[in-house]
C-alpha cells in the first residue's frame, strides 16, 4: 500500500492531546519517526512527581508548561537540519477552550490522545466525530495499557461502551467496621479532611454517629428539624471554638475520632458478632496533649524562597510538615524515621512507634487549618481547602489519619506514596508501559493515515480498514507462559443505540421528575453526567431556553440565568410537564 508510512507521517498534520506520561513518549517517537507537523495541547504544568517517568522534563522545569517544555525538549533531539524542517506548535491550554472547536480539529489528519481523565476523552471523541477526523485513543494503568482506534463509519467511537465508574464504599463500613486500607483512606479523605477543612456549612457522614446519639424520644418533635439541628451541632464540633488554639483543636479532634468514637462503636455489640471481626482499640491521646517539637513545627513559617504549593502563598507554609519533623521517607510505612542507620531505619519502617503518625496528623492538620482560615480572610468567604493529591500537607494529613485509624482496627498501615495513590484513585504509572503504548499509537496512526490517504470506497481503503487494531498490554492468564504480552484485536463496530456516534438510534431518553427539576439542574446534569461541554436547551414552543459561552451578550446571560432557576413546568410557552 502506498504512499510509504514514513512519508505519510512526514506529510500529515497531527494533533496530540496530552503531554504527560504517554505524551512525552509519544512526542519523542513521532519526532524520531520523522513526523514534521505536530500540535500539542496540555493544560498542566510540571510537578516534581512527574520527573520519575516523564523524561522530557527536569528539575528546572517544575512549574512550567508541559506542552511548551515537551516541544523544546523534543526539538533538541534533532540535528539542526531536521530541526528546521519540524514544526511543533505547543498550546498551554484547556482542550475545552472555544478556539479548539470543530474547525480547529478539521485541519488535522489524525488525533492522538494521551489524556488521563474520561471527561476530556469524551470531549475529544465528540470533536473528532463532528470534524470527521480519526482518533487513536490510549491509556495505561501501571503495567497494563491499551491503544484503540476510532474511525467514523469503520469502528466504534470512544463512548460506544460505558466506562466503569469509581468504586463506592458503604458509609457504615467506612464509619464503623473498616477492614481494608482503602476504607481508612477514604474515611480520612472524604469524611475527616472534608469535615475539618471544607467550606462553610460542610457536614459529612462523619457526623452521623453523633447525630444518632442526639436524637430524642419526644413524640411531638419534628424529625427533620431535629436532624438539621443535629447536623449543626456536629458541624460546630469540627470548628475551633472562640479563642481555641489550632493545636488544641486538633488534639480535641484526635480524642473525638480515635477515642470517643471508637468507644461508641465498641458498644455496638451486634457489629462484632460476625466471626473474624476484632473490636477496635483506642489510641493514647493524652501523650500528645503537649509536644513542644510538634507545636513548633505546626506553627512554623519555614517556606523556602520560590517554593510553591496549592494556596501556599497565603501563609508561606512549608510544603511538608512531615519533612519538617524529620520524617522524609515517603516510601516508609507510617513515615520514615530520622535514623540514618540502615538497620535502624528498616526496623522503624516495619514497626514504627504510633508517635510518627500522630505527630504528622497534628502538625499537618494545624498548618491546613491555618491555611483555611487565612484563605477565608483573604477571599471574604470560607470556601475551604479541597483535597489535592499533589498538595503535600493534604496527602500527609490523610495518610496520618488513615494510619491512626488503621491502628485502631488492626489494618496494615501505608506509606505516603501508597496512600497518595489510593486517595487520588491512582495506579502509579510505569515509564516502560507508557513507552510501549506510545509505540503502538504511532504504529496504529500510520495505518490510519493510509486509510485517510486512500480513495473513499476503494479496495485499498477497505484493505487498510481491515488491518486496524485495538491493542492491549495485558497480564497472564491471557498470555500463558509469560507475565505480560501485547494482544491485538479487531476494533468493535459502532454500537446500536450509541447517542454520541449514532451507531443506532443515536438518541438518549432521560427520565426525571419535571415538577422538581429546574432548568439549571438539567443543564448541570448534562454537563456532569453526559459530558456535554456547552449544552444548548430549547423546545419547539418556547424556543431557546439555555446557552453558555463567552460570546453571549449581557442581556442573554441575564435571561438564561433567570430561566435556569425556574422549574421545568414554568417555562414560557407552556413549559414541560407530565411524566418525563
């Protein structure tokens, strides 16, 4: 089949979306394979944690644009003569920005995805379908990975098959009977962290145990009103009292979650009748009431010049409370010990004293609280501090809290490195897998470019289409006799009923209570659940009712904001009513 694949790469216009783990390997491979016209789009900046696998980046690049630095590093691979012939355009931007619409996508011969989230992948998939540009999709999870080919009219689109959702854990298990490390990590992140450092009015399931104990037996009482009052009481407990010092507040929280709540759960005898369950034990809070070293670390302002982390500029706090305490080994269970002796350090890592986790819990908690209060003062509203896996204080607090709870329940404790992965739903990337997948992307892109170059309806195009493959890097038992192998399969056909690519009916039916939902809630649902970036809503009777975008006039924005607050039956022209 002609023209040769290398000529096609050098003459084709390629779009890369993502310049991270896969993106770095992909750009390197494309440049070596003599691709000459490449656009790269990536919103992210380089973090220290990227350096172990994203080889185009160095320490000096931390904080800089991934797309821009990747371009410069890839061009440096080439001799001067080839460098002048290779055009790489870097966009430090969000793929969802208006300038990257259908017309932008139409200029490319193929799109190569190296993204790390489903929502952005859906967005690119839809743009490729609308622009009729083939998409080569990819992803890796630890030692496994995949490359899939999506050509309109030939194979299924990215959204033809539903994607798995994140696993949810029963609240009763998290709150009362955890038995796995992930249970204590989710408890620390989604309950305790959010309750302590979330915005004004946040009440999590952590408070439910107290609420149940505060219920009265008054027959004339209003259950809904009682629950609201109980929520207020619970939320108030997790806020510092007037004049209470941050360290004293964190000690009070420590006593509540690792002593008082454990005593309450122990009193629920029916929970422990199940064979194999062990009752939890309390932790010695009194030994942490006053610790001058931890207090000093918690209250310090020791950021180095140029150091940055989320909201760090507000207080100039250190990026790591654990490091300030001398626990600087992120791969050690329950934080590394200070000893430089290898034997002592190994002993410390296998059975560390409870003090390590408690010290980090208190020090990082105080610093996070100080950050939260300072942010509320500077912004004029208490929006809280959101958990971020790349925020050292946040991951240290969640790790320490999780390990302390694990001690209560006899669950294996974790290192910061492992806890960060679980809290951020991360399977740590492997550079070798990224490199293999990047090579497979280029191999598949070459076939796609042959398909695009062949005349529509020709035997050559049909022959190339038959050679397109979805390829998986998979473990045994799929590959007997080896640990991992590369397994190619023919792409699936478009699925009947896919509402995105129109493989079948091309529509979707949404059932909702029209008497309860507002127009704004419907728009929010479409964006969050169906990944509709800028939904436009209209009816035959009322015309256009909702639109978003930077090009709207002020009167249009005001109109749509007003309509968004109305319930569906209240639209002009009769609205929407009945069952739907």
